[in-house]
C-alpha cells in the first residue's frame, strides 16, 4: 500500500486493564512490538498516536529499538477528548497520504493481509472506508482502511455531534466486511487485550505456536 499511512492508536489510559496496554508484556515482547512487526514494514508511513508526553516517554524508553527499526513517528493528540476519536482526528492531520489504515495498540496478532483485503473495497470498489464485522453485527471500528480526507470530515463531525466511532462509519459510505472473509482464524487475529484473562488467552496462543 504505497499511498497508505498506518496510525496505531495508543492513547488509551489503560485504567480498566490497570496498566498502559501497549507496553504490557506478552511472551518475550510488548504488545506494541507485535503490532509494529506485523504491520510496520508494509506502509509508507507509520504513526503511534498517544495522548500525552508521559505515554510518548514510556514508549521511547521501553521499545526504542522497534520504533527506530520501523521508522515510527510518535505524535500527540491534537484535541483534548477522551476516547479514540481524538486519536483518529490526530492521525488524519499528521498523515498526508490518500489512504489511512487504523490499528489499535492492544491487538497483537493483527495481520497485514487483513488490510490488503479491506483495501480492495476502498481502492477497487470505491468505498469511503472498510471495517470488519462479525456475524452478530459487532464491528471492529478501530481496524479499518479509509479515504483519509473523508474520514477526517466524519471524525471532526463526531466532536460537535457527539457521535461514537461506529456512528462515524455509518455516516460514510462504509463497506462492512465479513470478518471470516478477512481471516481464517479471526478469534486469534482480532483478539483484543482488554483484561488479564485476554492476556492469558494470548499467551496460550503463543505457546501453541511454539
């Protein structure tokens, strides 16, 4: 994806988990290191979007080698707002590419092939955005590929209209793509580390691979 910027949203406080999740240890790596290794080499630019200087400092001190290896730029939220909308707005302003890929910072097994398939809907079928959807209609709105300028307009509208992220995509011409067409094993690839039980499950997945 030569004209696609990757923005990894890493501005969450981690209060529910009890720690800053991008730096949580899983096996012999931090969560964010898995994501950088899986996605970093495939985009023309990669950003880590954080909420404040403390988060930036924590990342630089903990995973400096990975940040340098994949030439990742750490940027601070441009708007003081709780929730991922702040990070999305910041990503659209720092990126200057036509397309923008979003990824959460706590989904360690996410694969680039997922974004390639989402890209078919945006590049070839001319949707504004594409996001995964489960059979129960639950979506993964922070794993997406979008036309950056259109996403920027919708994200800005979220602030004044108090929309949620899902509503933002509903306002765009969004392709909701069956998650099983994106991954043969989405229960692993899309595993989001929201609790210590999720972390234990991720560790079992790693142990099974080894």
